[in-house]
C-alpha cells in the first residue's frame, strides 16, 4: 500500500472525502465523536504527500495549549514533526512578533504572566476595594472586549448592545479597563490578548511585511473553528491576505464560548466569508450509543443534523430526583462506587456540572466515600489555560464543568444539577443565550460513551439559604428522545 493509501486506511467515506478533496477554502463540519482532529491531521499529511501543500509553509492553529500539543503529537506520528508549525493563535502571533522585534532591533516587552496581580495593583491605585471575585469578573470582561476589538471608551455601549452580562457596573469596568491598559503601557508589558492585537497591527501597517509573512505560511488549517472570535478571525484574514488556502474544522453545535467573545457565525456562514468555499459534513459518531446521541440531539434547537451512531444499543439515560443537593452528591458517589469493578476504572467515569460552585459539594461527597478524583477547571479559550488538579493518567473520577469537559469523553457520565436556573443558567434570557445553553448541555451529554445519568435536586443550598428548585425543562426531551 502507498504512503497516501495508508493515510486513508480506516477512514469512512465522508472522512476520506474530507482528507482527499483538493482545493480550498474548505470547511469540515465535524459533529461530536466523528474524528475531527484525526481527519484534520490526516488531511495535512495527505495533502503534503500529494504535493498540494508544502509542510514547511503550513500553519495549523487551535485555541488551547493542550489542543496544540495534541495537534503536534498527531502530526509527529504522521512524520511531520519537524515541518508543520502547529499551536495556538497566541503562540503563532508571539512567534511573529518576536521575529519582527528582532529584525527591527526592538527590545521585546515582558509578557504578563498573572493578570490578576496586575489588576489588583490597578484596583489599589484607583482607591477601590474590589473583592477578588470582582477583579476576576473585570478581567473576564476585558478579555471579552478585546476579543471583539472593543476599546475601553466603547465598552459600556457595546456591552449594552450585545447584552454582555456582568455583575459589575459597565462604567466601572470601562474605568478599570482603561487603567489596566495604561498600567501595561507604563510598565512596558503586554498580555496574551495584546499578542494578537500587535500581530494584526503589524500586518495591517506594513504591506511588504505582511506579504513576506504570507509567503512563509501559505497553507492555513484551523481546528475548533466554532470557537474563533473577531480578533482571531481578523488576524486569520490578515495572514491569508487575498489568498483562500484555508481548511477549517469545527462543529456549530459545540459553540459554547460566545460569552467569552467566540462567534459561531464564522463557521455557520463560512461560505459567505470565503467565496467559493466547499462545506463537508462528518456525521458518523464513533463515541456514543444511539440512545445518548438521541438525547443530545433532543436538547438542541430544531434543525440540527442528526449523527449516526456506530455503537450497539445501550441503556436509556436515567433521570433521578433528589431531596437536596447533599443527597444528590451522596447518591452520585454511591453510584460511582457501585459501578467500580475489576474492569471499570475510576477514570472511566465523570461527574459534570454547569458551574464551578457545584464542585465543592460533589467533591466532598467523593472524599467521604474514599473515591479518588480530580477537578478539571474551566478552560478559557486562550493561552492561559489552567483545558488539571492531579496528574494525567491517574486512576481517578473526573469532576468538571460542562465547559471544561469539552473535548473529553468517558464511558459513564453523571450530570449533576439539571435544574431550571442552572440548566439553562438563570442569566440566559435571549434566544441566542438560550441556544448556547442548549449547545452546552449537548456537549455535556455527548461526553458519555455508554451510560448517561441525569440528576436534579428539589432543594439546593446557595450560601446559607436553601432554595426550592424545579427540574430543567430539557429533562423531558432527554427522556422522550432516548
């Protein structure tokens, strides 16, 4: 078998088409569990082997360091470890800037490693006494604004127009944003968002430099394209110039970072952004049972394309009502221990919740039950990912938020707190916000391979208060679909 033939081995018809199809721009819409990263890396290797692209002039982009490492690892296994440049948008922008600074004899600014420490300094200089949680909220808002190329003076208007939710007053955030920018200038430091802004500025300001950059990287590939934000998209277009040599892979149904500036419009209307684009759909799911896929599709908005399961039938998803959240956590711990056996590792099971705050009660119950576990922190879509609290590879149950679980999978998954106010979250009111909550639940459901167990509590503690709860409106859809 030829080398190119080996790259097609084990692929289904749609996957083969996505790997073999010549020409760009190309958008591969890959549903959950359809092997998108496998297809992306095989396409790079296949097109390089066929002489359609030069691997030394190829740039593969993604959004987190973990995903970038996975891309490089897979490309290395295909013999491209020393040729294709692969990593995050921030990594590529930083490399561009370092080269530019060196060429011009400019002393590089220092990179901010801890935004919270810098924001705390701004807080004190402004005579404010904001709590740590408020400072974290302010940083999140600044990141959202920069992702949409919104300056401090435009933050209030933009936040109101786009209905960006924050517990802090918009005028306060605008003030902190400006002071934060001024403090960075004063100290001659940049943060990760600035890397993208500065890289884009250099390309826009110097056409000759931009052409040289485009000559260096002529073939662009982007993974998780549904997560791209305006700033990243504008930088991508600047890297492309008048060219259209782009292959983007993603899933509109897993667009769950709009709150952080991501805009799924770029993948949903790919053909409008890139004239003459070809769009291919991958629909064969190799992860989950038909029952789990049916439950996932049931919570999405109407019109979502169904995935085809290549698993045998499995049990229907279960829904359990608990007296309160303490009882819920204890029951989940018992269920995990009951499922543990000689052929069932702790690491084959996960407990997923909508918010970080829910993790405390869940992990307390696991500790009491002597169940080894690790907590996966919410992953922001930038270079500063915290996508674990314990080493990878250890035999432990994963406790994660729905967001942090994206890209992962387990044979057995428990979803905790499926209640109105959490799923969907109470602040989601517009149709767009509700749609994102539906996609987020879809992501959580499709993390399960074989068993899905849904839980909700009739009473839940919020601080010192115990509040009566109602089941999530999506539970009936889950039960009826499966």
